[in-house]
């Protein structure tokens, strides 16, 4: 899997879980102390984010990090 494919898949998963919670990008940003722009860039595959930020996003969504990265 190419790097861009991984980033796109991760971002799509964040978006699906975020929408399932009924959160806007702004709300998820507020819960994680990240900006709405950052969340948007993650969801659109434009950010290769850190493990710390993966954890913050997963925690805010009430899921485990593995739920965001288990692509198989």
C-alpha cells in the first residue's frame, strides 16, 4: 500500500467515525485540541499525522487507534 493510499484510508475512517458520532470537524477539533483545518487535512489524506494525534482522535471518537489503522 502506498503512503498516499494509507493517508486517504485513515482519513476516510476518521470521517466515517466522526459522522457516526454526529460531530462536525470543529467539534472533533475542539475535543482533540486540534484545529478544524487540521481535521479536514487528515480526512482528505493531506496529513501524515503523529501517533499522539491518532490517539487523541480515537479517544475523542470513543474508539481504539486500531479501528483507524486496521486496513485489512
